[in-house]
C-alpha cells in the first residue's frame, strides 16, 4: 500500500503542471511576435502625419515660412 501511494504521489504530483507549460510557450511566442510587429518599422509607429511631413519639408527648405503657415492652417481646419 505504501508503494502504491508513493508511486501515485510521484506520478500525480506533476500532473497538475502540464497546462502551464503550453500556456507559457504560447505567451512567450505571443510576446515575441508582438514585439517584432510593434518595433519593426519605427517610422510607421510614430506616424508620418501630414503636419510632420510639412514640418520636414519646411526644415529642408523646400517651402517658405508663409507656405508652411498657410498649409498648416489648412491642415488644422481639416482636422476639425
């Protein structure tokens, strides 16, 4: 009887852990996939908003101050 109890205790003692390991791997791979998709394109993550593009064009000297303010005003009016 003692041998049967010990055998059952050894075999059944770890049986409660079997759902944890697949869940662990699913969560681990889910986190890895999330990080890959989240950080693969930092430019897209920040967004290339119209105001950002306009600011970049102004910074490169492609448009004047007047053009910048005029176009920014139009963008802000559209946003409403």
